[in-house]
């Protein structure tokens, strides 16, 4: 593998990101209200939380050193812990009202189900607010493109919530791979133990009463209307086409991240899927997705295979690896190069192994070249105040998310996808258009 220079690294992870370093980008959506606010390093950010329960509480703790001035959640019960922790923060159920009323906000964190990520984040960015958004960045490819472009035009500090991107171990693996230690890596295998929620099931026919404290219409947001059911919220929405992005969407932006970054994969040109078979309501119980990436900037064409629902790569690929109980890890990545392999036996890069072990006994690796982060949250906060981009900013995150969503597109269309990234079209598959840019329910828009 050709060694990637420091200049190349900065270009691919920062200068291309979000236009934060550009000086002349203007948006058609820009207005006096959407001009990026200047915040000095010694000031605290005024942050609004969109989705305060569940994972939202973890995100609140991650930015607890800043001023959290507003909390929004459609479920009062799930957000009760956040309300108790932050009694002076103003409370909302509708993020649109929060963003209209809270004129003093500098930034927001979006921790909603996947189908409302974009409508919340786009509104915030149009108002000039910095955004931290959970993974996957969006529910559709069109949304990912829009969020990437809007963040760039409005010069906003952004970060997707794939926290492993900021781990020292992840950045060390990227340095090792880009140094050429394992040679040209043209084969990658990534797997997960998800789904850990129902998939391959039908829509429930009963209509239980809506629990007190939940605004179901707001929870549905841009998705088509259907009656409330506990099979959807607060957790099982991940397996439903209308709300989540399945096992691949849930874990792809974690498990694929290190290889995607290290190999500078960009967008695939072809994707093919096999699965247990799905339906119009939910993702399949298991899937294997095969991606094909073209040669890029001196790097060879590459193939990445994704496995979920209990499917795993061939055991012989792991010869010589140190495995707990002689079993493959539940989540992991294997990059195979011309000179060796690197195994990440987790959803992040902790405890990575270089294979074969005897070849790398005295391996020390290249000098560190990628800046280390105090935390994923701190990196974003620093970006908000300094203008230097966080490394999982929306330029990078949107491409990683689009890659994951293309796997879901292949699943849903049931055929090989020949992807034209410039036209944002699946060649020979016109039925894909409705999934690339789905229609929103009346009253919701980007």
C-alpha cells in the first residue's frame, strides 16, 4: 500500500469536511439567522437536546461542562431522568418549537430515532446551529447528502455519534494501515451481533392505548401514520423500515468506521445483498452485504463484506488470531492486506491484533500523526469554538452513512445495485428512487 502522507490525511479528514476551512461558501438557505455564531474558547456553549431520554442521557453527560438550556422529548417518562438532572432547562415536546423559541442556542444534540435525525438537524443547521447527531447520520441517502452540503455551506461544526472514531486505538489502527504495514488491503470483513430486536416480523394488528406522557404524532414525525404500539417505541423501532435502519444502520457506522477511514474507501460502485428475506415492514433476520469500491488515489479496488444476524466470515480467515474461548467476537473487523492482516475484535479498535503474530513480534509502527481527542464530545465542543473540524464531521459521516444505507437499498430492492454517486441513482433500478429520497408525511419537510 502506498503510504498516505500527512497532507493527504489532512485533506481527506479535514479540509474536505464541511467547508469549515472555506471562506466563501454561501448557502441558498443562509440568512442573518443562519450565520455561524462565534464562540470564544472560554465561553460555554448553550446547547439544546433533541431526544433527552435513553441514549440522550449519555450525550447530556458527555457535554455536561457546557450550558444545557433546553430539553426536548416526545416521551415525558423516558426523559424524566434528564428533567430531574437539569431542572432549570426549559422543556419541550416539539423540537420545531424549541428551535423557534430558543434564540440563544449555539448548538444542538440530536438523539432521536433514525427517521427524525434529518428533519431536526437540518432545521438547526439552517438556523446556524452546530450539530452533534447520533449514528447513523440519516434515514435516507438524500438526507445524508443534504446534511453534508448544508453543514459545509453554513460552515458549522458537526459530529456524528460514532464514539469509537475518537478512541486512541482507532486512530492508531488508521496510522498503522496507512503506513503500509499490512500492504495493499483489498479485502475487508465486518460483522455484528445485531439485530437484538425483532426483524422479519409483520405489523401488529392490535391497537393498545397510548401511555400517558407520549406524543405519538410527534414521535412519528415525517413517517407515514400508523397506530401506536409498544413494538415500535421506545427501542424496537430499529427493525422497522419506516423508523430505523436495521442491524446495518445501527452498527455499520461503528463497526465499519475504522476500515472505512483507514482505507479511504469513499462510496461504493456496486452493492449486492443476500438475506433471510424481509417484508414491506421490517428488515430481514440476517443479511450478508457485499460492497465493491473502485481504485482511489493510488489505492487498489477493494471489497467489503458485512454480516449480521448470526452470520460470520469464514473461520479460516482468522488463523493464528487470539480469540476468547476460541470463538469469533460478536462484533469485529478484519482487514486483509498483501503483507498481513489486522483484526479488531470489538465494535471499536481496542485490543487490535496484527497477523500473523510472528511477523509482527517486534513491530512498533509509525510515529503518531493523527491528533488524539480527549473525548468524542470534547472534539466537537472544541470544533464549535475553534472552527477546526471534528473528525467524524458530516462530510465524513455522511459518506459512511450513505455507504451503510446503500446496503439497505440493495436489501430492499432485492437486486444488485450499480451505484452512480454523482447522479445519486441506482442504475437499472428505478424502484430505488422512492427509497433514496422518500416522501415525508404532510406537515414535515427539510
